C-alpha cells in the first residue's frame, strides 16, 4: 500500500499501454487507478458496483445503450452499477478511476482486453 | 444524485466558503466532495474510515503527530483510518475529497468548524 504523496504525472510516466489500469492508492477497500485510453474499448458492465471516471488529461466519451457523455479535463462521471457502457477516446486520454478493489476492467475475467486487476505502480 | 457530467471548475464557482465540503457525486456509498482550504483546520481523525485528498488547484499540507506531507496540484494522499491530522493551506487550495457518505469533516459532530455533512451542489 502506498503511504506517501502520489503524483499523477510521475505515475503516468511509468506506463504507456492503453486500457490497462494501474493502482496508485487504496482508501478502505477501494482503489484509485490510472489508465490511458485510446481508441475503442468494449461494451461491458459491472454487476456489483458503480465506477467513477475522472479525466486528468485529454478527452473521452462513454457510449451507453441510450446515449453518450463526453468528458474533458477536469470533469468526472459516475457510471452506475449494471449500466452497459463503452468508453472510447479519439486521442490519448489519461483517466483516474475510483472503484472497489478487485473490479475488473471488462466487467468479467478473461478476454483480450481484460487487464490484470491488481497491478500497483 | 448527480447523473450528468460533473465539471470541477463549474462546481467550484458555486461556493466560496472555506472548510465546508460540498458533495458533487456519489459512487456506491461514497461521496466525492469539493472543498476550499485556506488557513488552518483543526486536529481531528476519522475513527471508521480512510480519507482521500486530491489537489485540483493550489497547494496544501497535512500535519501529523509524527510528520507532515505537502501536496500540490495533481497530487493525492490517503489519510488512513484513525490517524490524527491537521490540514492547512497558506493560500486558497481547491481539493477533491473522496470518503464514505456521512463522513464529518471534523471527525465528530459539533464544533465551530463542523460543516453540514450532506450538502450537494
């Protein structure tokens, strides 16, 4: 567990791959994760939890079955539990995610884009 | 509950008082709160929860009984459960707090600096 000051830019410099969240902090049983988005992710949902997206740099969108939201730097959005969503970003976007420890990026284990769910940087 | 995109600058423009967290989003049973710091807060602790501080603008410090951390824009820190701390900021600092819904800013109800704990903006 990280117990010192966490600098987003310094941590973002430690990885370059897209769609692969890295844990930077823990608060109770929740994780703060940094992730870089570019291109299209897959449709998925999280059956047991809401998921918070905070945009640190760039812009991204989230498609829903019934609409879409566009997020820029300094904006956040909470995807509610069970809601199908597909994030995408035309250009590289840097995101801070907040969600329960153990949340899998694709909603369920397996599949090409399922990231390891416990990688700290 | 807020269900649209949340813009930090727009929300920060809605209040000016210090040490008075305003709720901007909910994720499960956690709240995201904006707060402006200036000057000294009081020593306190949260017996039941960790508390995450994310600096959006400006700089702040947190004194502990055994040390101190200094945080600038784009940095975060998690104060662990039960750890006595005293936040302070020489100049105005804008913070995003993440903590369980119902967490009281002073650790316990009452006192001059205890803010209303359920104010959405």
